[in-house]
């Protein structure tokens, strides 16, 4: 199966013509393939200057992001027409096919078992374990974004585990989790070695019934641990914030994450009233066994909500921690729906191309956490004229791409209590050329940034 990456005749664009068409500040930069811009150079870029890759692309095919859209995956008229996760609305077989297309085109393999073997081997080689594949008994943690079921916001009755509001919120779909578990099984992973957990959520009956019916042997952990779910517990593995806050209670990772050999970051495609966007980076705000602003702990919203640039960003520590980003074999964004958190109790139809007034009906996949969030940001920036366009929204992507020499000057090292070992670049960041063509530097043959593979329909 060969990916379609929209390279076509645009590769004929000359470097001189490309540079000549950029803003004067950006045109002054010398962009050599594969070179990482210094922090001072990155600061010269505007918040949405197109086609200026910074950082170091990651993956088997560096910087590749696959975007699958299936207009037939869902038939739902909106709230009042049952719920979108009902079997007569969301088609499991088409969700399965979306994820199959995503991982096969991401790796360049035919068949999901070969694709996953390649993903496992690549991660193990990167983290110094040799190019070995998955071994029987190794544990896999799936981290969805179930913020619509978060324990303290009143959407779930804690006594019954039923949704009492936000019944159609834009959570990671249970059908997406099922598709992922099925693929992992095809790669030799036993269901019993898979754990699904969002630490701050109640895994409501509406979702658990769907999941348990199809994947009965998987482990399900949540905030409270009722009705057959396990209660998430804290390990002894610390996470240190690189801003080095004083007097804050030490953070430790959940046991299910610390004990996992691999992690799949399964985020959602949403705008956010404070951070502008919530994608793979912010999904890990639900990877600690405490509320992000819980009294006594470091306030995780302090810098992630900042509207300025050149700031320390919590997302970098989360994406760079050895047990979070360091274990991530695949980054996924469930884009079946989009909306604005927390003001939208249900999804919004999208107006920009290719949505044309429909639900997003999309899935994004990448090995590069910065590249996939860059694409998700561009989609949301094009769609919404408010929160994703505020200053500083993509500042965490600049920080992550240039983690070894970030614009903020932060010494990013979330694995040690003092500044011992700097993170290296976590991936590549750039913006597409325009919302119509949606092409990046590797699509155009102009740089070593993102390659967006679009599979529409």
C-alpha cells in the first residue's frame, strides 16, 4: 500500500521562488534540509508563517502525518438523534478501516500486523533497545481523552456511572479504542496486556458497555474504580517540572503508565478556551493522578494558559518524559468530531474544506508528536476564528521542536530533580502553506519538515 502524499508537480517549485514568497523576516533565514533552527531564529517566525520547519522530524518516514477522512463512518443528525456512539450511528467496521489505512500509510506496510511490528521495532531502536519487535507479555497503555467524563465537573453520576450531561461530548470514541485493540491483537498483543486509562475520568457505563462487549479481557482503569473498573493508583516514578517550582508536592506517574512498555496517545481534535487547542500534548494533563490545579501541587495551567510566546510550557515536559513520550509508539487524534472545550456540550459541524458543513469524520496518526499537533493546530486555526488564533497557542510546539535550545531558555529535563540532561528535539513544527492546499515542506520538496498524507473518502 503506497501513501498518497500530494507531492505532484509542486516539487518543481524552486527554492528561490519559495523563499521569495515568504515574509521578509522569514526570508532572511537560511533553511537547509534537516537543520534545526536556533531559538533566536525560531523567534523570528510569526505565529502562523507557513512552510518554515523547526526541530527534527521523527518517525520511520520522518515528519509523516496521515489524515484519514471517511464521510460514511457516521450517520448522526446531532443531539436528539440518539447518541453518536450508538451502533446504528457510528459504524465500527468503517472505524476499523480508518485506523488500518492510517497505520499502513504511516509505515508504508501492507497489513496492520506488519505495520505494528515496524512501529514497535522503530521505537525500540530509538530508545536504545535494538530493533526488536513486540515481545509476548509486554504491557501497552492506551491514553484516551475522556475529559467530558472528568470526575469533578458533574457530567457523570458517581453513584450510577451514567452520564447526566455532556452525553454527546467529543471524547475519544469507544469504537476508536476497539479498533486499536483489535489491531494490537493482530500484532500478537493479548487483550489482557492492554490497559485503557484516563486518570481523571469516570469510565461511564455508556462507553464501558461498548468496550467490554468487544474487548472483554482488556483492563480498564479510571478515577474511582467502581463497577468492575480498576482504580488508578500512583507509582513511585516521579515527574519533575522543568520550571523547578518550589514548595509543590512531588508528582508521580500512575502505576499503569509506569508499568507499561508502550503507550498510545489517543487525543481528540478540539479547540480550547484557555490553551487554544487541546491535542496530543495536552492529553497528558490527564496522565497524572491529580487535578491539574489541585491545591498543593504545581499548577499545570500556569504556563500552558499563557498568551505570550517564549514561555516554559508544561506540554514539553509531558511529551518528553521517559515514561510518557518516551514510551509512545503511536500518536493518534480522534477527529470524528470537533468543538470547543469546555463551552460545547456537543460537537460542532465544520465549515472549512473538506468538511463543508459536516462532522469532521477524521483520524490523524503520526510517530512525531509535534508534527501531528502542528497539523491539528492548522485544522483548528483554519476552522475557528477565536481561541486557536490567540497569541501563544503554538508556543508549546516551538518549545517542543527546539527543546534542546528553546526560545524560552528553559532547561527541559522532566526525568531529573535538577537540570541534568536536556531533552533533544521532540519533533518538527511548521504550518501548512495555506488552508486550501494544506501542504507542508516535505509535500512541496522544500524542506525536511512535515509530510501530510491525506486520504479523503
